[in-house]
């Protein structure tokens, strides 16, 4: 692999958090009609992450579900899966969601319950992020060192949908503050991923075959680059879930660090 341009996602890619869903769901239902469903929603989310319920890495119709209990919610959502929808079709649809990571799953459940109307979606997201920051985050030293070695051989870009302030704070807490010379936040992936790269530097897209996009959310991080001829590395922390298309796959940060050392 020669003269590569490596594009990193942030959430679920350079750090992994397996428990934040509990705080998200607690914040989601607080003060709403669904407050009594918190424990059942946590169990449902964990069943989805384990591949026992619904299907991650599939498109689903979005919208309010007529459900007063979690079993009723599951029954309604099962009927909304769109297993044959393509990436190109999804880009043109305004009523679908891709369950590509834990954040997407949680937001989908909240939206279906009617708990994320108006500005509440942004507020629940913001409060969950704040909880994660306050709890403290610890980066993987081996991955940090692998990224620093990679930057000596390749062009490396961090591309995130998170706000710049959040990106910078997470990198600081992880001990990755100096790991990325090029950072693009609020990237609006997948819809604005290519435009964000072009705005950063049009030369990034001159040779699509040189691109490697690394991320855990296939619709956001992988499909836009695959569609223009680049290669992809999928981070899969949930063995047992439905797999999207990818060039390579790893499951842990240690495996990711080892893979980076093979790129030149």
C-alpha cells in the first residue's frame, strides 16, 4: 500500500465505550412518559448490540411507533427493516436511519418513543457527552503510538460529525491531543463526507484508490469512500451482528493499532 491517505472516525474508532448507553437512556426518558421503561430499554439496547434483536447495519424506516411497552416497541420496529435498500437509495431518502453504531440505535429507539422531539435530541446527546467527559476517558497508548508512526508514512485526517469543541476535549482526555495534524469536525457524514474532504483539501480526492476510511459506522464512515473507489476498515465491537461490506475488519483497539503498522 503506497502513499495512502487514512481517514479516521472518532467515536467508536479511536476509543471504545461499552456502557455509555445506560446514561443516554436514563437521560432520554427522564421526565417523559417513558421514564418507567428505562430498565427494559437498557436490556433491549444490549440485546441489539449482541445481535439478538433487530439488525444492526441495516436501514430502518423512522418515525413514532404506537407502543406503550418495550415488547410493543420491538414488534413495531421489526416491521420497519429495509434489508434491500442500497447506499445510493438511502442518500435520497429522508425517512430512513441506519443502525450502524450504538449512538444510532439509541437515537432510533428514542425517536420511535417520541422522546427526541424538537431540540431534545441535541440536548440528550450533549448531556450524555458531558457525562462521558466528567467520568473521564482513557486512551489506548498502543493505538496513539501507532497513529504517530502512521503519520510519518501517510497523510492522516480525523473526520468527525461531533462539534469541534467536543472533538478537541475528547482528544485531550484520551491523551491524543497531538495525534492528528488535520482535523475536520461537524463533517455531516455520510451526506457531507466527500464535500468536507474536498473543502479540507481537494487533493485528498485526487486518487480515490489511495484512500482508506476507518470507522465503526458503515453508512457514515465507509460507504461514501467505497462508493468513489476507496478502501475501508470496519471497527466491529459487537461480534454477532449483521456485517456490512468492507475491505478489512478489526474488533479491538489493539487489532486496529496492529493494522495501522501494515499501512505504508
